[in-house]
């Protein structure tokens, strides 16, 4: 398998972030897709930028994007390697203008994520990881003077960041706190005592676990594959795990149905 340069992916997601922020700074229209989820011009502009960039890196690798054309499983099932993209994760946060939205790009190899990129344009924070090699965070990404992957690694902080906490933390979605999630938190409290619940939008919930700022992220509510691929890669690169609710097995991708089942993210 080709060893992709993280600096190239850094450049692509920063460009996508610029397109998103250009729309974010204006009054923009919100459309509603067939599944009742919101769509803005920023989603499509980011998608176009990422597609162009990934095609320039290697035009032979297919891309599965939330805003791309629908790919039948009969075509996808033969893929041994593909890019999994959410051009704007957290469109609801984007519309609310709370800054908690991201660009997600993951490389899936043999049904599992191997590379993950998450960029939060409004926060200008770049998370990235390669499973087996480590995960990193770069703040003030657009101002970082880096010219290659080596400099990108040098100026980034390796995850998880060091530091001990006395309180167990669980991260939960602001929009999707299910009854099962509440039960899980109560079970943690019975086991660990005090549990602090941290809220965050989009794939930033994965990043909190990768950073070591949270210990668990139970997601007992629906998501799609492009919502989770990049986050899983970064968590696993940081030493954590993403497992299926029903059997505690590693979460995998390119299923016939792209709707995810429930899962649990936990730090090492």
C-alpha cells in the first residue's frame, strides 16, 4: 500500500477549511436533503476542494464522500483501499455558528481506517494520525510555517497529551444524549465515583478522547461511516479503541449499509 504524505493531506484540508470559512462569514442559505439533514454551500465547496486534492495525490483511489455520488455496494465491495470523507461534519454546529464543525478525511484499508485527518477551521486546530505510528495535534494550523511532513510532525503535539486527572470524563453529544448513554454514564459513576460529562460537536468528540481530555465517548445513536472514520483512526493512532456495542469488536467500514451501529470510544 502507498505511504501517503501527511503534509499533502494537511494542505488539502486547510484549503477545504478556507472554503468553509468563506461561507461561514456570510449569510448563507440552508437546504434540506432527502434524509432531512441540512446542507449548505460550504459542504459542496469543501467536497469539491477535497476531491480535487485527493485526485491529484492518486487518481486511482476511489473516494466515498457524504456529498459525493451514491456508490452502490456492488461497486464498493471490491475496494481494498479508499478515502472516506465528510467535507463538513457538524453542519448543525456550522449553522448555529458555534465553531464546532470539522473537515474529516480517512484512508480505509482492508475495512479499517489507517490514516485520519480532522481539521476544525473556526478553531484552526488540525488533528492527524496514522495507526501504528502515532496521533498529533497542531494548533494555529494556518499560521504554522511548515513545508513538509517532518516539519509538520516537529511543530505538532503528540497525543495523548501527558497529565493525570482524578475524575473520569465521558464525552457526549449535545444533540444526541440517548437514554442508553445516560445509563452508561450512571454505570461509570457506580464504578469510578464522580464522572464529569463533557459536551462537544462533530468529530471533535473523538479528538477529546485522543487528546486524553476524555476517557469515554459512548455513541448509542445513529451516525454514518463518514462521520467516524477519521476520528477512529486518530483515536487508535493515539492508543485508544473504537468498538462495536453488540460484541466489543473493532469498528469496521465499507459495509453494505453505511449507517453505523452503536459504538464506544475509549482511551488506552
